[in-house]
C-alpha cells in the first residue's frame, strides 16, 4: 500500500487514471475556478514520444513527452550548438531549425524537394554555413565543415582561406561581404525568435499580475445568502458560514501561496 511508478504497477480491473484531471481533488468544484485542463496537459489521446506542446504555437520550442496516455515530461528544446540556432520538436526529438520542414512547421527552414532535381542547394534564408540536399524528393540539412561556407557556384563547401575557388572569383573583402550577409540573415532569424519569446514571457507575466489583482479584488467581496451575488464585505453578514479574510484561505489560491504568500491582515 504505497505509491510506485506506473511502470511497476498492475491495476488489473481497477480504474487507472492517466491524467491529473482525472483525480477528483484537482477538478473544478465551483464557478470561476481555473479549469484543471488549463493547468495540466493531457496525453490521453496522443501518440507516445516527444512532440510539440499543444498549449503553444508552432514557433515555440516547448514540448511534451507522452507514454501510454501519460505526460511523463515537458520542457523546452535547447539551442543547437553546432548550427547555432534554436531547435524544435519534430519526429520525436528536438531538431535544429534548418532540419525542420516547412511543410510540418511554417517556421522551419527546410524546404520541400518535391519536383526538385537531385542536388545540393542553398537555404532560402541565406544561411551559408550549411545547405540542404535533395535526393529522391527528400530534403536533408547538411552542415558545412568548420571554417567553410557553401559555394552556390560549385555546389560544395569551400574553405575560408586564400587561393581557394571562392577567392579566385573575387576579392577577399567580397568574400567577407558574402559571409557577413549570411551571418546577418541568421542573426535576423534569431532576433525574430527571441522577440517572439520575450513577448510571450511578458504576456504570461501580465496574465499572472491580472490574476493576482482579481483575487485581491474578489477578497473584498462575499456572496450574500439572499441574492447569491458577490457584495462588498462591509454589506454582507455571513452568519455561521465561514468568512474568508485572506487570499490563501481560498482553495484555488493555494498553489500560488507557497513560498510567495500574499499579505494578510489576520494578525
């Protein structure tokens, strides 16, 4: 009679909940409470494995991992250190931006090779330190070796040293101009992504501030037995009913009243 990991338990004919919101204590029990499904993501109708978080737009790198209808993990895909770009959920793992097909995620940078002749091509975004390969209609992202960039003329990665094929076609300053344009294109992509992330974080903070403000406002009001409406606490007599005087007395407020307890006048 103790808690064990679900992988070690056989419930047999007993009911086996796979989602937090299947537990009665987490269900919404009064009007105005935050629905449980907004707090806990469900994997009940999802395939096993890592996948995009359903609570976030596709240009967000958040993911969830499902196993047998349970959400066993959730997090944020890291920045790919080899390519120097953000990675996103794709095919059960976190994949760098240039390997995410646009057909799957419009914010991905891997073009479709449908109807394209087999060969190596520069990314439309202008990323020079890699290219994509078309073979049999399938696109694959390829990273150029260190200190090389993709040359659109020879369709190969060329070294950034003197007396090579790239420098033979122009001056060294022209080569640096090409490389700088390539880097600026990538930096622009990263700046756009960071701006989207900052906006999302600001919106989340604003929502939390609004939530606390509403809770503080609601603390000033009680429900009258006669009208069943919220009234200012100065005009309500609770009689034998319990009268809440502090935000953390409300059940729905307790998750936010841990280490950051709201101010109280009870003492």
